[in-house]
């Protein structure tokens, strides 16, 4: 039966609701995630996330603990909306230089580029990957809370389960802040010509797989996120601007929310 304005007006309310439900209204899908330190970075951080996907609308809530207190933590969906590519959370075997940390450049080939930035307000594209003033900040006890509902790119809702969530920022030397004494300079930022960036602030703290994603598989072929590659402008530009945010703090040991810029 084709539902037209005329037939709709002729139907009782209950019958209309049943008919509409049977002609295309789909139930939202729910996913649970556990975000842990799969890398062995000794971040002390962990989170749980609940996702509700209704078409291309996403409602996400994240609760975490053990984060660097009073500090912003960049968080993103990483991976690809291209189904032929397989990504996974890195483990300690990704620590290629043997320094005891899986840093940004060591993790990117496995979990992929940023595809969605989990900001608190405004833009959620990869361009906001390090908009630190719009990322959640852990409280004085290291607890982190995040909740937001926003629209995804067209067609992305059905592929969301192919992605991973990564949260960045850890306190390696236990002094409740990001500083150069913990892990030294961020090698990734330094490779982009930005000096003085604490690696503690950019290293991944937690990673988790959306229920239903392929896990334990390395990317095959080139790393295609639909927005660039891990060797391309997207990754370099996003994290390079994180370095600029650090540099803007004038060598401060902690990068503060008020000093971050959303010009990413």
C-alpha cells in the first residue's frame, strides 16, 4: 500500500503508526565499548562508551578515569569508512623504537587517521582533531565525562562499527601534568618542525573497538580513510597544529585549555 496524504488522513492514529513503522522506520542500534590501554603505555586510564546510532545521527556518552587531571584529552574515531580496510587497536608490539611507549606515529598505521573528532561543541570533522579548547578536560581527580549528539556524514552511521575510538594524553611520570620530564619531546611534533611539545600530551592513552568491528587485522594495502592517509596532509596537519598549541604556551609544562586554538 502506498502511503499518501489522502490515505494517511483516512487512517486511525494507531493504524497509521503501525503502517509508518512497517514502511521504513528503523530502530536505533546500540553499541558498547571498553577503552583501555592496549598499547602498554602505562597511562592508567580507562573508559566506557555507549553509542546509539539512528541513521546518521550519533549519541555518544563516555565515562573515564585515571586521566591526567585538569588537562584536555583529544579523542577521536579513527579508522576508515572504506570497508576494504581493516584497522585495530595497537598493542605493545607497535613500539618499534623500544622506548616503552606506542607514540602517535607508531599507532597511526594500525588505528588509522582521524575520521570524526569527538569535540564538546562545534565542528566534529578531522579538522578539529586537536581543537583542545573543545575537547573534554579531566577533573582534579582524573575523571573524564563526555556526552554529545550530532549528525554524521551521509551514510556513515551504517559504517560506524568499523571504527575505533582513541583518547590521547597521559602522565608518564606521575606528577599530574604533561611535561618534558616524563617522556621528553613529542617525536611526531618534532618531525613536523614543532619543538618543545611534551610527548605525554600526544601519546594515545586508551583505544577501543566498536562492537561489530573487525579486530586483530592489520591494514591491507594503503591506509585509506576517505580523508587522506597516515602519511598525508590530514595526519600531519592535525597533529602539527597540536604542536603549535603547545608552542603557543611558551614552554609551559602544561598546555592549558584557554591557550588552545580551534583553528585546526
